[in-house]
C-alpha cells in the first residue's frame, strides 16, 4: 500500500478555502479515481512544535492506493483537471510525496 500526500505549505500570505477543498475538490478526486482510491484523509494544520507558531502546512491530503502504478494510471488522466482547480481554493501549489506504508 502507498500513500500519496499533497501538502500545502503555510505562510503569512497563503489563502486556502477549506470548505471548497472539502466539498468540491476532494469529492471531484474521489469520483474521478473511483475504486482505485483505497482511502482519503485530510489534515488541517493548527499548530507547530513551537508554541504560537503556525503549522508548517495549512492542509495535507493523504490518498491511499495499492501501488505506485495504480496511482499513476488513475491519477494521470485527470492531473490537468485537478491542477486547474487549485485556483478555486488556494494561491499555493501543493507538494506531492509518495510514501510506502509499513505496518509496525
């Protein structure tokens, strides 16, 4: 199993419409990816390790897939549509990381 994390860096001038992201963008992704998507979580940053400092990321979406190949095959055909929608909820691009999940 792999996890694809899309992390939106936080800064003083970042704009991020959580309602649009939760109610429009993420459902669009879920519908487009269908059963290839095995799970989805959304983290909203509220703090950092230093009291009073903002979280390093304003939001992080975690998408679960069986493997990298299934992610690429399902996500690739929709990547432009997904990217074009960013302007509707944020002025910052997300950073994408693919991780292998290891159960301990």
